[in-house]
C-alpha cells in the first residue's frame, strides 16, 4: 500500500511541475548571458547544490539520518530570516503561512513514529 501512495504522490508532483512549466517556462531566459552571470550560475550549481549535498551526506555519518533531515528542513526558514536581515525583503501573510506550515511539518515528522518497524 505504501508503494502505491508514493507512486500517486510522484505522479501528482510531476503533473504540477509540467503544468507550471507552461505558465513560466524555465527554458526561456530573460536577459543577457555575460561572464559574470555565467560565473554566478556556476557558483550556485557548485556550492549551492553539489557541495551542500556532499556536506548533507557527510552529516549522516556523524548524526542519525532522521536528525539530519529534520535539520535540513529548517533551511528554508533560515534562508527567509537571512533574506529579511540582509536584503530587507518584506515578510507578509504568505510568508507567515509558509513558516507555520514548515514548522508544523517539522513537528509532525519529529513526533510521528516509524511504522515500518
């Protein structure tokens, strides 16, 4: 039964991704590609994904995997907090709702016991 639920979730998320790609296609880039913009994209690719994922996997050797995933789920909140401090981005109702949803998800994940045992 669990496998069927995962398949349905995957199918729904794929449908959402495809539908949003028609609203705002990611392959249509506005602006010019300069050396500095290319360097910025490469920086995000290397340090924002590859290095970060490597450190995430290394963290699982020192800390239990469920604790690492709980800590990683706080990352959007820390990014929001830092963007408010550094870039003075306004924090409105949608951001508060997102914060509450993220915190409630973390609470649910930390409380719910693993039923696969």
